[in-house]
């Protein structure tokens, strides 16, 4: 790595200029004193001008050094104060980059890096706060629902049909809590690569997609969806369990937002050294603003179109794709549907 020595040379040059300035002033004083019509005392009279010049030079040199050091150390002091604020949790702070030195020197770059760091930390803090807020809301909703229906079950005048209905709601909400906990744990593991075991292997991607559809059969059959499968047979290299989670979440999302008796198209094929999987639905579609945040944690799009869910499924999909060095592309039109295309480099 090439070292940046601009600050070092700047300091050396500044020190040299201080010596030059002090020397010039001293020489001028000595010249003036030697030409003044002053009769020094005869005993050691020649030392008096030199002592006066030495004292004057020391004072002038100290004054110039103080001015220069203040100019150099001021941004450093600002950075020290800034780091103290960051240590207190104030990530919204920034240091004004008023350094007069050339762009690219250490002080200028240090201030820029500090400001970029605080901006990144501030974004992380906002995301963290949003996560806690959404996390609390997502857990509170089913818990309150369970509590409410459990209280209803205490009523002695309930019919058997009502009692069964309330029990089904409680079972559904507890299942939702279980899934939410599992998804949060999975997402946490995916975000910490050192925790999760990545075990890629060769397997049939088409067979995996068919197996995932079989798992979700009750969901797409309840909506009487028409499945259109175009699955090319070839070996894929990836983590079997992680990829199954990716397809299950992506397919479940498309099924959930598909209209009754709609069409769900799944294509799987190779394109050069790439593997592409397309999942197209005829659901409500999404606007550009929704599409920009669709992979954010707990994001569920427009409130009027939310279904039961945690908003974690697509975040999990994105993390798994990233671990496999894949990309996800979305084409969507409101009222028409969405197409999710997952692309992997698969030259192994």
C-alpha cells in the first residue's frame, strides 16, 4: 500500500519556514542594533545585542509556532471531540472539513473518513431502531390476538362452532409467532457468516423447485392457481438447505399475492455460465417506491395490500442470494403482477 506522506512533508516544510522566518527577523534585529547610535558599556558590550536578538528570536519563534500549531492541530482537536461524541452514541455528528491543506493529505482524508463513518453509523442506528420498533410490533400483534381470543374462550355461553373458530385463530397466531422467531434466527445467522455453516454441493435445481412447490401445495391449491413449469434439468452448485429456504420464501410470496385462479409461472434455465430462475405471478404488482424497499426487514409494502406475514421472507431471500454471489431483479407493474429473476454464476 502506498503511504501518504503529504502531512509529513507539510510539517517539515512548516518547521523549516519557521526557522527561516525566525532567522530573518533575528538578522534584521541584529543589523538594526549594530547600526543604532547606541554606546554600549565597554565591559562585554558586544554581548548585549546578541542576548537581545536571542530573546527576541525566542519570543517571535514561539509566537509563530503557536500560530502554526493551532492551525495544524485545530482539526485534530475537532476530531477528538467528535470521537468523544460518537463514544456517547451521538452518530449524527460531523466535523467541518475546513483544513487549509491540499486535498488528499492525511488530515483532509481523516476528516472525510470520519464523516463517512458517522453517516454510516447513523444509518445503522436508524435501521436498528426501526428493526426494534417493527420487531416489537410484529410480536405484539399475534400475542394480543391470542390473549383476546383466549379471554373469549372463558365465556360459558360460547357455541362449539365459535369455540373451534377461536381455537383455530389461536393456533394460527402461535404458528405465526413460531415462524417469525425462526425467520429472525435464520436472518440473524445469515447476516453473521461466521455463525452459519455454508456447505455447497451439486444437486438438481429443477428437482428442488418441484419439491418446494410440493411443500406449498396446500397454499396454491387453495387459490386454484394454474402452475406453468419450464424447468431445465442440470446440476446446480449451492447450499441445499439455504437455497430451499430461498425458493420457499420467494414462491410463498408470489402465491400469497396471486389472485384466485391466477397463473404462476416458474422457469429455470442456463444462459451461458449463468443460471436463471424466473418466478412470475399475476398479483397486485408493486410501485417503484415499494420495489426499492422490498428487501428491507419487516417491510410489507403498502398497508392496504398487506397480508399476514412478518416482512422477513424477502430479506432472507436477498441474504441467501448474496451469500451465493447471486443477484435478484424485479419487474413489476401495479395491477398486472411481478416477475422475480434470480441469477447465479454457476461455472462449477
